[in-house]
C-alpha cells in the first residue's frame, strides 16, 4: 500500500490519467456545437484544476484544525504544503480561465464570479505566506498560519456567494442545479481528467511533504552537531 | 460570562482614547481628506454625476480608516506592554476579543457620525431621510463584520515582525464580500431609495457574514492572542 501511494507512483498514475483524459477529450468527446468549438476542450483541464485547488485548501483547513487541537508540527507541515500546492493550482485556474475567457467571451479578463473568487483566493493564500514569513518563532508561526488558514477557507464560499450578489454572470454552470449537464461521452473524459488531477494533487502534496520532512531532519542534524 | 470584565476593558479603551483623542482626530481628518481626494480623482469633467460611486467611495474610506484605527488600537497595547497585563488578568480571552471588537465598533461609529453627514452634503443630491433606518441597519451590520474580523486579524498582525504592514494584506481580501454587499446596498439607498424587501438578500448576507466570523473568531481567538 505504501508503495502504491508513494509520490513517484502517484505522479505516474496522474500522468496516465491526464494524458488519457486529454486524448479522450479530443477524439472521443464531441466538439462543442455552439460558437466555442475546440476552445471548449479546455474545460477538461480548467474545471479539474479548480476542484483540485479548492480541495487543497480544504486539506489545509483540516490540517489547521488538527494543528490547533494537537500542536503537532506535522499538521503545520501538511498545512503549508497544501496551501502552496493550492496556490499553484489557483494560479493555473486563473491562467486557463483567462485563456478560455478570451476564446469564449473575447476578453482576457472579466469580473465574473468564479474568476473573481479565484483572484481573491490567490491574494488570500499569498497573504498566508507573507504572514508566515514575518513570524520568527516556530510554534507561533504555525499557530497564526493555522488560524488564518481556517478564516481564509471559511471566506472562500462567502466570497463566491458575494460575487453572485452582483447582477451579471457569464460563466456556464455545467454541473449541479441549473446546470446543463454533460452527455455521457463528455462525462467519461471529464471524470478521467478529474481523477488524474486529483492524483497529481496527491502526488505534489506527498512529494512536498517529503521535502519538508527532509528539511526538518537537516535542521535537527545541524542542531545536534551544534551548527 | 464576564460582563463586568467586558465593560471594564471597553471603558479602559474609551477613556484612554478620550483623554488623548489622537486616534479619533486623525481618523476623522483622514476620512474627510479621503473624500476630497476621491472628489478630484473621479471628477473627470465639470458636473459629472458621482451618484453611482457614492457607496463605493464611502465604504472604501471607512475600510481604510478602520485599518488605521485597528493598528493603533493594538499598537498602544503592545508598546506599553499593556496587553501582557491584560492577559495576566483572570479574563477569558474571548471576553478580550468581544471588548476589543466593541471598542473598535464604537470608534468606527463615532467617525461615521461625523463622516456620513459631511459625505451626504458633498456627494448625495437626493434626500434619503425615508430610508435612514434602513441605511443605519446596513451600516451597523457592515460595521460589525469589519470590526470583528479586523480585531481578530489585528491581534495576529501586531504580534508579527511587520505589524501594521501586514494587516491590510490579511484584512482586505477577507473583507471584500462585505464591501460588495454594503457598497451595492448603500449606493441603492443614496441613488434611488429602496425597501427592506429588495435589500433583504444583502442584509441577510451581511448578517450571515457577521455571525460566521464572530463564531470563527470565538473559536480561534485563544490562539491568535497567544499566551
């Protein structure tokens, strides 16, 4: 089990699923019938990346709660790693979102609820790292970061809701209430991409955790030899 | 639960401020000056109608003024090591949070009592006396959210190396939902007048925001203020 869930195995798994998802998206799923045509294919990456980003922040939230309860530094490490990966995915969401926006709406940027939410999410979690960088004491840094990760994660759905309070809305609602839904041959490719992206998320978190653990050990070793 | 202590802390903050008045005077002057700046920043040509900017201008001013106030409210505690004394007292940390929030709320309300009439004189051409109760309700709900969240984040940022530099970075992305709701509500009241029914969504949103962050702060303040 441990081997299957190791970072390299997860990377290979995610690679297989992402490539498969991409191939299916182009050769199996139908080309969008409306004006979007092939540009709609970015959906198979854009939406899974967004889901992965939110999931990463969710992991950071849970890690933060666990840290505050136990004061165990391993949860702090999981928190940092998840936020870092989540931030990376959020930037990718914005990038793919802007590319799609240019193709679908003709503009690089629109103040549209979901895009705006992710912009704010990027600011929020960038602030998380600024906060970490200005607290020297380790325990305190971890505590503040955890408090902020909790507050930030609570704020994400609220921000999304608030952007919905504005009248306009360009974004297609694909799944969920009011969504158009997907025909079967789109859904298969979409879910395979989604699964691949989740594996990639797990792989990145796993690898970064390994790095953090190594850093910790280096620090301990340095301390033990008095350097 | 600690009603006496709550009152004592609020009274201490008010007394200290009313003896020197340096924070209130600077904040009021800042707010008035910001209005002048906004007027010239937006008046691109003679006789331009600023009505639809009024909500945004008003709340941008208040949020920036509050950033000044929040920093001050904890800088004094920290510089004179008053906070250590406060923490040594047999007071529940949550009572400190509620008292600090109440103190900040009172200062914000004092500033608004001066600023809103002047703002109305400067920028609002319509009489909104009929909507005044509604306006006050919007104001109070938004203030509560701003002060609760602001107090929590100011507590964190004052314990870090960069202090007042950090607060805006943490505070602004989190407060955007309030800004969106309150700006729209205020602009509607100033521009066209409205009814309780048509503002219901925004009022409920603000109320929800206040409650959620009060609870979140209640749960995390122990950790934010430190030992």
